[in-house]
C-alpha cells in the first residue's frame, strides 16, 4: 500500500513538473516580466496564509478524504482552466485564477498529506519513505520538465493542463481505492476550531526549531523557487530557444538536486 501511494505521489510530481514548465513558459512568453512574476509567485501567498488552517483540518478530519477532495479540486480547476483557455480567455486573469486556486488547495491539504503518512507508515520507516519520496520527486521533475516543454510547444498550455489534471485524478483514485489507515493518529484536544488554530500559533511561538523551519521553507518557496522559474523562462524566451529548452534547463536543476 505504501509503495502504491509513493508511486501515486511520483505520478503527481511528474504532472506538477509538466505544469510548472508550461506555466513559466506561457507567462514569460505572453505577459510582461512583472506580470509573469506575479502569476508564478501568487500561488505561495494563500498557501502560506492557510497552512495553519490546513493543520487544523488535518487534526479534525480524515486526512485521506481531505487529500481526495484536494486532488479532485485541483483537477477540476485545471479542466475548467483548459476550457476557458480554449474559449479565448487566454490571459493573465485565467493564469492568476488557477495559481490562486492551487495555493488555496495546497494550504488546506498539505498538512493532511503529512498526517496521512503517519497513518500508513511504520514510525521506524519514516526516514526511508521520506527519502524515497524526495528522490522520486526529483526524478519525476527530471522527466516531467522536458515533457512539459515539449507539450507546450506541441499543444500549448491546454495540453499541459490536461496532463496535470489526469495525474491529480490518478492520485485521487489511489487514495480512494488503495490507501487505508493502519496507525492511530493523535487528534485535536480543543473543542473549537479557533482554539486549535491559536494552539498552532502558540506552538510556533514556543518552538524555535519549528518556527525557523516554517520561516525558512516559506522564504524558499516565495523568494527562490519563483525567481528561478521566472529567470529561466525569461532567459530561454529572450534567446528564442523555444519551450523545450526551458524543460531541459529545469530538468538540469532537478538532476543536480
């Protein structure tokens, strides 16, 4: 079951790599550099703002069902985005709407992903499972980034949206049919959702390690990853190399990682 879950996560990472390259190329190719940066970076704002709310949800709801809802929601957003793009709404508003929706979904569901791992993986195997998760994510980016470049060159952004939506659907099916909890998960002791949220903030205030970890990851996602994605896209687009080379450049980053 755990191996099947890891395979599903890898498939999702492949779709994400396809989407990131396609989004970065489309934004750099069709929008001004400033607006392209906004499109690429805007996803991080709701994600950072809602991650503690997502933790409260993970404390009170079944993480597996929360993740299924998140996968279905993102697949739906991409399908609607593809339809809108095909209908002629092929500009910044559509890209911004997709990015914002992704940020909201990620903020509300990412904590449930970590909670699910605690439910299905023996504690002695946490290190091994997380290590393979990291390796598979890098490998899928190595494979998915060039595919994203080829897809956007062949079928435009719509093709990349459809592929990424399909990967979200695959993960939802794996969660629904294969994954089942094996270990009990500590649940929230507070009676009210607001109390759980305040308790989470209090934990960050009292725990320097957790606070530094959250600040560091947030800074990485806001100030580094979007800058690298946009910088590569602008450099490749400005040199008239084509989207396939953006995928190759992004894959080189994944290979090094």
